[in-house]
């Protein structure tokens, strides 16, 4: 139980720090940082796949949820980056 409290505390603190970092980013820097977020989410997907391979049921469920959210982030990042790059193309 004590290990769960430690893991939950780290998770809540990581959520708070992530929220504070994301809300402080100016809109001008959002798209370049989205590319870096895609790379981090790719690493998250690999870690979540390793988590799914464990025999623990909670680890499997959390790993699946992490894969779903990280995949949404990667796809959304590519869509936003593609739209941003399309703004700089010459129009016929």
C-alpha cells in the first residue's frame, strides 16, 4: 500500500507540473514544441507496451490507457504540424 501511495503522489505531481508547463507556453511556440511532444509520446508508447507485458492487471490496464492517450497525442501532433506547414505553402 505504501508503494501505491508513492506512485500516486509522483503521478499527481507529474500531472501538476505538466499542466503548469503546458499552460505557460505561448501560442507562437506551440507547434515546434508539438514535434518534441510527438517524440516523447513515442517513448511513452514503448514504455506502455512494456507495461502491458507484465502479469499485473492494473499495470496492463494503465499501459493500455497510456497507449491510447499517447497515440492520440502523436496523431494530433502530426495533424497540427501538417496544417501549420500547409499555411506556408505557396497558393496557386
